[in-house]
C-alpha cells in the first residue's frame, strides 16, 4: 500500500486540476444517493416494511412493535457508519480521496440496489428482516466513507474565501435526494393502488438508484487529487495509521465535532421522517396522527424541501461572511426555540403544518449546509478524511439513530401530541450549543 511511488503520476494529474463543474457533480452525486437511500428506506420503513418484513403481533393491533422494529433496522446503518468511517477514512488519508470515493459509492450503491431484490417475511420468514438488516449494515459501511470524501472533494478544491459555499455542494445532496426519492414514491402512489405498491411497487425506488450510481462512478473516475492532499503526498507526510493519529492527536476535535452536529441530525430526522409518520397516521389510531393520505403528505414534504434547498446554499454564503461558529450558534438557538412550538405547529391544522414545514426545513438547511466546511476544518489534511468522517458518523448515532425510538415513544407518551418530541429537539440543541461554543472559528484557518 505504498503511496510514495504514485506521487509523480498524481502530480502530473493535478496539473490538469478539477474543474468547478466536475467538483460539483462528483461531490454532489454520492451524497444525493446517500440521502436518496436515507429517505427511500425511511419512507418504506414507515409505509410498508412493518407489514412486509415483520410478523403481525396479535397483542399489538396498532402495529407499534412492527413500526419500531422497522425503525430499529433503519438505525442499523447508523451503527455501521462509524465502522465505515474508520475503513474508508484510513484509505482516504492513505491512498487519496478519488479511489476511496469510488469504492464507497460502489459499496453503498450495491447494497441499496439489493434491498429492492429482497424476499419478504411471507416468503422466507425471519430471514427477511435478517437480510434487510444485513443490507442496511452494508449501506452504513459505504455511507460511513461517503460524506467526508465528498466534503473534501468540494472544500479541498475550493478557493479559501469560498470553502463554506463550495462545501454546500455535497450538502445539496440531502434536499435533492429527498425530492428525488419522494417524487418516485409520489409517482408510485399516483399510479399504483396499495396492494400493488405492497406487492412490488416499494422495490422500484431501490432499484432505480443504480442509475445514479453509474453516473457517480463515471464522474468520480475522472477526478484528480486536490492540491491540498497532493502536498501531503509530495512532502511524504502520509499517515500510516490515520485512525490512531486522529484519536491520539485530535480526540478533542472528534468529540466536539460529534456533538456540534448532533442537533442538526435530530432536526433533520424530525422534520421529515417523523413528520411523515405523524402526518400519515390515522386520527383513530393510538397514538393518533393527522390522517393525511400518503400522496398528499409527500407533496407537502417536497414543498418544504424547496426551502431546505435554498437555505443550504445561503448558509454557505453566510458562513463565509460571518464565520462557521457564529452561524452555527444562531441556527441552534433558533432550532431550540422551534422545538418549543414544534407540537403546537404540527397540531395547528393545515396552516400550522405549512408553517412547520417552512420553518423546519429552512432551519435544517441553515444547520446542515455549513457542516461540510465546519467539520473538516477541525483537522489537518493528513487525517482530515478520517477525523471528519468519524465525527460526522458518530453524530449520526447521537442525533439520528436513536431519534426514531425517542420520537415515537414521546409521541405515544404524549397521547398523540408532538409537544415532547419538540422538547427533545430543544434539549439536543442545547447540547450542540455547548460543543459549538467550545469549537474554534475555522473560517480563516489554513487548510493545508
């Protein structure tokens, strides 16, 4: 695995540089697939997986156990992601960003595609949820190395004064993946009845993801290493054990990065996946929801996601102007206040729901957008892939993996009210605010 002999060839390649268009597509395509998968699985986990992959419980007619089981497998990917961050972070800091990004995308894409091929519980019994969990674990391994590599492709190729703006390129994968996934589900909802959707329609979103994977592989194979990492190669400063170097020299940055982004992941989950669960649950069930049909609520979520897209880009402009620390502080205070009115807005009729979606998705964009510059800037180039990947994926466990259980449990405790779910968001924001205040301002930090 020697990297020094490859340096001359990479130096020649670097002379060509990566065009802005190539950087945008290469960093955007993988995270679009990542979040397309996130939303596709999260949507299916709510709508059909409890019925298709888990046995009926005669002692629990409201299907809460099956729903929680489905969401538990949703969380398996988050548990696997730190493992993926260690594996792909090691190779990303050892052999370069390009090859590692190609491998992570292929690993992630194949697992997503295979979910669409799985037999159900009625066909193979308990092997069905076991295989579903295995595919989610494999997805998590690939996802663990995807985001950090995409963020580094964007920010390590960016002009110094525009790192946060360029860092929003991979972050746009979240709203774009959301819109794409939900348009697919919406198309299925409009063309298939419930029986056809449950029989085979749910497989379509997972199978069509392969098209995105092929496009992503074609673009990423044409990348060259960024000058920032090339300097590490030329100076013979490649870390032989990036994971050991990251934890021994930058453990404080890993902890700060983990909790700095935790609330971002929490709001990310609550305003889309929990809102979908709450919005499409019948008013007669326990706990009660809003009773919207699937197609209507997906349209409302796509509407909200437009604000997510716009504010993600705006966040990069603002972060480059006022700094990452100040923007993250303002946004987390705003999200904490949003948590206090969370339940009232969701239960406030159609007008309240629209306000909830606009405010919730706008705050999500402002919180999520700067993270592709904030987390990598905490680490030097020689361990940047590993350090930022570990922090990002640990924050996914703290902020999102446990969120389905906590939110559904609090919803049930609240007897159909989402008030305590909002308080949960506020608590997470307070925790993130502590980490934000402990973090340094990195806007003008040397990125070499």
